[in-house]
C-alpha cells in the first residue's frame, strides 16, 4: 500500500470506498494512477462481521445525525434515519443483497418514453444502454454475477420455493434465483455461498462481492492506493482558477488534514455527495460546488419500495440462505395500462426476528401485529422495488438548525411520494399478495418502505448543463477536475437495484479520467 | 443457561427506535428504587429445557418492584404472545430501568406514566382486568411514556436468546457453517422449482 504526501498535488482523491468509489479507485490504480481513497468509516473484515442484526447495524450503518421532512412514511417511522446505508470501508457493498440487474433500454430514455409526467422532472440519460453494454459486461465479470459469464445460478432457498410456486400459479413467466453477485461456486479467490442468511450484515464467507475484500486489496497490491479509513471529508477546496485543488478531512485522531489533489471524485452516496458539494460553498461558488444549475441535491430518488410478508400453514424458515434468493421480473417493463409508468421487480427478502419486529409495521402494537411474529417460522417475504419519479422538490439540503459531530449542518432529506409511485406501490402490493395467496398463504401483510438503501439522482447526469450536475462521464459541468462517482449521477432510477450500474459507470469513468489525465486536459 | 446470560446488554443505542445519548447523570432520589422481579418458567415452556432452574429473578436498580411489574404488564398488553414467559417481558423492565438509571428525566417520565396507568385502571393497573388494562394503555397512546415503552419493547422483547428460542429463530448461523448442509432448501410442501430456475447446489 502506498503513502502519498498531503501536499502531493498529482494524486486523484476518491471520497468514499463503496460500489462507486471503491471500484473507481481500483480501476484507476490498475491503470497506474496514484489514488488517495478517503473513507469515513472503519475497516472491518469478514472476520469482524457480526451475525446479529442490531449489533451489525451498529457496526456498519451510517448513523451520523440526519433529519427528514415530507409526507413519506419513513419520515414518520424513522425520522432520524432516512437511509439504511453504511459508514465502513466497502461502504454499502458490505450491506447490499447482491442483486445485479442491468437497467432496461427504455429506462435510459424515461422522458421520451414516459412523456411529460406532471410533478416529475424526468430527463433522458445522456447515454444509452448500448453505450454501457461493454462496461456492464466487465462489471458482471468483476462481480461474478450469476447467470452471466458462465457463472451458474444460485440454488433456491425455501423463501424462493414459495415465491416460485406462487409466481407460476398466477401465470408469471420469469421467476428464477436471479442475477446475483454471490459466488454460486468458488471464483476469484473467494468461496461459494454457504447459505448463511445475514447478507445484510456483511457476508462472513466473502461469497458476496464487496469492494472491501475485492477491489480495495487488488488496488493495494498495485502500490498505487493510499486508503485512509476514518477520514471524514469536511470540504472540497478550489483554486483561483475555479478548479478543485484539495480536500479537507478529519482524520482518525480528530485532526483536520488537507490533501492536495489533481482530481477529486465524490462517491459518498446520494445524501453525503450533494451535502459535501453544498458544504464546500465559497465566494466563487456561493451555492456550492458544481451547482450553477441549482440541481445539486434535487431529484432525490429512493425507488418505489414496499414489502409483502405472508403466513403459511407449513414451515418456511425464510431466514435460511441468501436474503435475496429469487426474483420475478414480469412486472419490470413499462406498461402504462397498469395505471403508472415504469416498472418494478419482485425479489425475495427475509428478516431475522429482531428486524422483522422493527420493520414489519413500525409503530404498530397489539394482537394483529404479534400474530405475525408468532408465526415467524411459517412466513415468506418479498421486497418490491421499482422506478420512482424524480421531483425537483425531493431534495437533500443543509439543515443549519442541526449540527453533526463535526459542527457541520446535517443533511435534511425531503421526500414526497409522486402519485405514480403510490399507484405503482399499490399495484405491486396487490401483485405480491396474489403470488403468496396462490402459494397457499393464510394471511398477507403490506409492509411500508424501509429507510432507503437505493439513494439516487441528487447530482444527476444531463446533456444540457442547465438540467443537471454532471455530464455522461460523471464529470461536473462546472468544474472539469471534479467528478461524481456514485448513484447520485443517475438521471432516472430505473426499476433495478442500482449497484451493478454504479459499478459499470465507475469502470467507464476510470477510463475517461485516466485518458484525460494522460492528455493533460484535467 | 443462566438468566443473567439470557439478559441483553444495554447496547441498543444504535437502533432507530431509541437513540439515547450516553451521558452519565446523577440519579435523583424521588424514586424508591432497588426492586426485584421474580417468576417461574412454565414446565411446558421451551425455555425451561434450556435453563438450569425454572425460577428466575431480575434486579432493578432504579425502579421499584411495583413499577417493574406494571411495565411487564404493559409490555404484555402491547405485544401479547401466548406462552411467551414473563422472563422475557421482564427484560423490558430491565432495559427501561437501565434508561431510568442513566437519566433522571426518563425516570420521572416512567414514574409518572406508571402512575397514569394506575389512575386510568381505577387504582391498580397490575391487578386490573385485561379489558381495563387495554383501556388504560390505549388512553396513553401518543404520550412520550407510551412511545418510550412501546419503542423499547421492539428491542427488549425480540432481540434476546429466550425470544429467539420461543419464536423459532436460531440467530447466528456462521458458527454452524450456515445452512448449506442444514436445510436452506428443505421445504417439501410445495413442488421443487426446475433446475433452470433454481440450479443444484455447488458440489466440490
């Protein structure tokens, strides 16, 4: 592992070590670029991960103070926890379930295909599926995605068997154990899935891809990576010419450090990334960095989500095996006849007893609630995830009334469901219930959205600099050597779990950054 | 399994339900404190097979026994589970007692809330009928006391080994090698999906 000087202004500084930042850092190192990777969290390992929902949450989750507003139910149930994402080396790739789906062709053209949806700020992406296909393929190979690159699918667990039986009875055509970044057989020096469950708690066998034990050690091997855990970035600075020039962070000892930089790539997830750009406001950029469009923090998307849990007469034991064990993709297309634009995926999901109690119906009490816990071993569960509408008013802003442990304004996350989101959620709930009823459910329950794990769109890509924050390379329109390298870039959300696309964009961005560096154009 | 091993640590601070500042505060003297809750596990309980003795006791440091009893009963109204032993509900009293010990404001709120329960039940909440108990708890819905107790129930009642055993959740699986050879796909009451949808497990 390399150690670069704080005043070395030739390095690329990457902020955040998750799917975007961790991948980008490794890709750059492989191309011979020197990278300082700043990560706010500590470095854990497969050995230190904990098979315990609450203790693991304490170990991995981003728990810095945040506030919420708006009519979304998360603001009521979890007012201080808008998002369930991670502060640890590897970021949310420690916590993700592993579902790795490509966005659909039409989802890159949402404004054109869906039309002018009132109350939404839809835009076409400045790139197409065709542009991304070669990079998707590289990403799938890197992640070892099942059902791609000759990697077999995973074996289905009990939760999947219930989903499959119901799906076939209601006439769905496409139901299988999915495209998962979980080794179904040993691959890339990592073992095969042991069907432990606890995918959300950090995979203790390392079968699930995480930058923590793939990209980051690979980058360290090149001698080009200087990873600095427990380094929380406070501000990005710029020079008189308006180019970013340094990053100020609080280190593990509580001291402020200033790392000079030739290029800065921000990958702090869709809440911290716009927050950092806003916190970095200066006399030259009074509204924050890369914000001449006023779009930084706007168009926050979290996917339409919800879950259906069902009780059966016979045992299921849904907690056994992969958390996201299978998928129905029949509802993923765009079919406005259903009463909404865009589509949704249906994916199995299981919670342990502690988290089922916390998330099944937050705030509920009494026998209607305890009935489900009494039947814990006979429950199956699925998560519903679909495209939500970007809205300029769904937004991450600085809340100056509340300060975090660094004395900085905390991010406020404002969200109101668009009527399209509500219509899609109701359709998805009904579809999920139908699947379980067909499989013999005696009772079903519509679980409201969990705190957001898919946070997207707050620094979106746009062809026209007026409409967004960055171009099709994630390079900000305003500042040529400042990049956005995470899900914040998404112009629209699509229906699919976003990690594969984040990794794909990072691989593609790395090539662009390296090329611009060698051309000396940044 | 000893009851003290079964009890949870107070390390629930990270849950979204109960963000609590870890500030040491001096306890005021208005509470009598130092209560003790006792009980006996039913012989039929799955837990009695795990425990060396069916009798259990739990010491309270700040709340009085009667207050602990009231919280146990309130937990049973909020989250009723047939056959779930009082030893589990006693963990609710233990955790709230821990919170009261750290913060006099919390102790005062609990004391006042319990007094309000008694009043709403017409004297004694603990000895009131089930219907009266439910009515008393409902009458306090929306108060900080109600929110605190209800929120604490989620971690106190469902995040402990006794609850895991009762509800049939085995907890950690890593130490047992996961479920790869222990029934991750052992469901037999529905047809098996075809290999195209659900391929065979890896064989070395």
